[in-house]
C-alpha cells in the first residue's frame, strides 16, 4: 500500500529533505532497476539496449509517481488538516513527481545525464562534453527544497493548523470515552449511527435506529440539551457522554440521511467547534478531529448537542 513520506526535520540535509518528498517505494524501485541496467560503478554508460530500456522505465516511473502519491494521501485517515483531501493529494502528487526528477539531476545519475545530453550510446566523450554541472545541480537542489516547495505549500495548502491541545489533567471518564471511540472506530468508520450506538452502549446508554432517530432520542428525558459547541466541550472535558447530530431534513440542502458524532475532550476550532469522533456513510470518518470537518459551513452551526452523566 502507498505510504506517506516521513516528516522532514530542520537538521535534514537538502538531499535528505528532497528524498522525503518522494514515496520510499519509488526510490527503492528506481534504485533496484538501475542496479540491474547499469551494474558497474555508475561512472559509465551501459549497453545501448539498456539505455533505451532505461528511458522506457523512467517514463513509467514518472507516470506512476503522482498516482502512487495521490493514493497515499487520499487513503490516509490521519490527514485531517484543510484543504480538502483531493487538493492536498494532488499537491503532494505534483511535488513528488518534480522532486523525483530534481533528485535524479542532483545526484548526477549517469543514465539520467545521458538522457538529458542525448548520449544514447555508451560513449564517455559524449558525457564529458555534456553541459551537466554538479554545482548547478546543487543550487537547484537547495532552491527547490529550501524555498520553492515550502512557498508552494504555504500558498496552496495554507497555514498549518497546530495540534489541538488536550486538557493537562484529563478526566478519567473523559479518557475512557476517548478510548472507546478509538476502539470502535475501525469497525464503524463508515457508519455514523453504528459508531455512536457502539460507543454509548459501553456506558449503558441505549440509542437505536439511524442518525435521525438518534438526534430525536438525545433530546428526550435523561439527556441535557447543550447551548453550543463550547458547552459541549466543557461537558466532555468533565467526563460527560456528549453526542451531537443533525437530522437529514435540517441539512442544507436536505439529505437522505442525518449525521451524528461523539464529542470528546479536546480542543476547539475557531473557538466554537469541539473535538469529536465519527463514522461517515459511504466513506471514512474522522478520529480526534474538530466537528467543523463533520459538517460543511452551511450546517455545522445548526448541530444539536446533548449530554448525559455516565
């Protein structure tokens, strides 16, 4: 399965940073194939047939890299920051592909140089006369990793959101609710009502039916209807069981199904949207993510919050 690149650290070298923009599988496959096509010391060209084979393989890898990277980002449930998953995935797919080509140029790969210089036959004099310059390659590497990528990331993806803080002294019951959410997420990540029912059942609270039914039930006796997301966060911090939801007919426009989430102890987004867990019908829900990602801007301020002591 595709994987996201490792985190880039401040003390990484420019080449190390560049490699981290590229999926590890792509680097591994390319390196293995080069070892087969050019088994020497990498300072001279292989047979002519291997050079043409390299061109074909390079084209294939360049075409696969954006697709592989896109899937790595779009399929990862832990990527929760804005913008949309598709926009973030497309950005990283583009950067990975460009980074792969910059990496080949920066390391002075003899086969890649032969392609750039039009040396399609094993002639050393051809490479010596080539305009490739290692100093220029190093400058391109530094500019790309230190300035171009960070600038594009800021302009296209926006300002990073810091991790949401948790209360320093987390209430034991609040932690138990979070643990139950984590425990049930994989099973019900594509079923919002099933997820809420599974979590609440652990605390001897019975909810039945689909999301619309649950929204009605959390407004009956035994539940305390809350004022807003701030009130919901405060109750969750104290270890109350908090459920939020919006019926299908109250969405804009109306939907076939409502939506419900479990609010947990955690941070507030924009000082109004509490942290929650939820499943998503026909998709994958979110873990430990603020509630503004559970509904769009037309609906998230109309959500019903309700809580009870458990």
